[in-house]
C-alpha cells in the first residue's frame, strides 16, 4: 500500500471497541503503554516500530475523565509523529467537547474548534468521527474529516425487532431532519416534540407535533446525556396516547442522574451503540441494549487505508 502497513492503536477510553475494530480488520492492536506518572501526567509509550506506518489511533474523548482521554489522544498522535508514522488517522467514535460548536452568548469558547486545532497541531492527518453533534464541526478542520453514521446498525435492529405500529419521534426541532431520514428509510411516519429549556440543564416537553396515538413511539437522538430530555419526551408521548415508548441513539453519555431517571421512567428500551463504554451502573440497567459500530468504523479505516471512497458507508 502507498501509505505503508496498517497499524491500529488505542488509548484507555474505549479499548473494547478498538479491539472489536481490529478483529473486524483481521489485525492486532499495536502494543502501547498509556498510563500516568506519579504526579498524574499522562505517559505514552509505543512498543512497536511505527516508521512508515499508516497509523490509526482509536480514542473516544468521553468520561469518566474526558480531559484525560483527550490528553492521551494528543500524546499518542505526537508519539506517532515523532516515530515517523507516514500518516496518522484519528478515530473518535465520540467527539468530546462537540456541544459548544458556536457562540450562543458572549464570553464562551467554541470548544469543538479548539479540539480541532489541538488535533491538527499534534500531527493528525485525517479524522474519522461518528454522528457529530453538529455537522458544521467538519468545517473547523483543514484536514479531511469523515463523519460516519450509526444509522445502518440502528436501522437493522429496528427493522428486525421494532416495526409494529412504529412512529419515529424527534425529541426537539433540531433533530427533525434525522427523524425524517429514518422515517423515510423505514417507510413510517414521524413526529416532533416542541421542547423548551426554562433554564440551563432543565428540559420541559411542551407539545407533540404529529400523530402518536395508538403507536409505538421511537425517540431518536444523537446522544443521551443526563436523560432529562428523554424522560420528559416519554411522558409527553404517553400522555398523547402512545402505546409504548422506546428510544435509540448513538452515544450513551449517561452522566449524572441519567440511569436513575431511565430506571424510574416508563421507557421500554434504550438502544445505544458502543462509541462510549457503559459504566457499571448502566450495565446493571435492564432497559439498555448496546449495538456495536465496530464494523462500520473498521470498514471506514480500510477504505481510507486503501484510498477508496468512504461514501458507500453513508447509508
């Protein structure tokens, strides 16, 4: 290959997904030490020859320590650059700091742009992400960015298990386009919830635009964080006559009171992917099912490695 032999490395944020990606590709993870010094500084050491390699670093910048995950990623990129890797591709299944993608009020950062600058300055030549919170983040980079979608994995499960009397629901106006896309593929109707934020971090579902009476409602979102929006949406849909409510999304952030809220709510099922590993509390919750996106990410890595188009993955 023109870009050298493929080498895949992983930080500590999601090694299980990285291992699954390597299994899909038929290769082994590069032996790498990613730890800390006694004062807490991140320590990185790559124990295999990277000269001339087409290197891929897999790291979701997610909890329990988002900042440490980001620092691990930056130092791994720097180590690869200094080890003379021919190309460095960053795979971020979950793009941390992606929610501040514009200035919505004075004196706030655009953190998604800062992360882009940091990755580029560290030496990344290409970035692969999945279901960005805002598509315009791709424009923050001056290097190629491939924004993959978990849609094929979610659609497959929905088709096989959840099609009876189904209606797709967006939890807010911002997700209406996503809901319409899923509804079109599945040939079902969709609805939108009119959501209000009376104060930061507080969500109140106000109204349901669309017909959900007598239907099985599937709430569709890109991520589930504190689950405040989710539980309010469940209440609104049941009040409007939905038979049952399920939810599907890519990123299971599930921070703070999320699991408690989900457990106490009337939601039947929460369908997520493995872009973020579930914490122990989430693993004990019987309402959550995890699907793997390792195949989609693995295929994208191989397309890039072989200089083939990635567009066939954007189903």
